[in-house]
C-alpha cells in the first residue's frame, strides 16, 4: 500500500486514479548517477512536466539522492553488473 503521507500532485493523482491509469515505460537509460541526473533534467524540460498542464514535476529534477541506501539502489538499477 502506498504511503498516505505524501501530498505531492503526483502521489495524489496515483491515489485518486490508481497505478493502472498511468503508462509506465523506460524512456532512457544512464551509466552513472550524474548522467541520470542530467537526463532527468533534460526530459523534464523537454516534456514541460513542471507545468501542471503537462506533468507532475514540482522541480527541474536532477538532484542526486544523498541517502546512501537509496543512492546504492538507484546505482544498482542503472548498473546492475557492478
């Protein structure tokens, strides 16, 4: 069950509409956290997803997580062979 504590527009939409209402797909890949951050910024800009009319991003993106376990999880997802 999803954490009910998050009140971002994206989390609200997920709770209201459900996961099935969204298309989930890989649109890009990265070989490092830095590349991932840059690509996130590029996609958010390209898709204008900070504009509520087009998306749910509240920021320009690209920040690298500071929490070690989260950072390790993301790194393993993009570079599983390491």
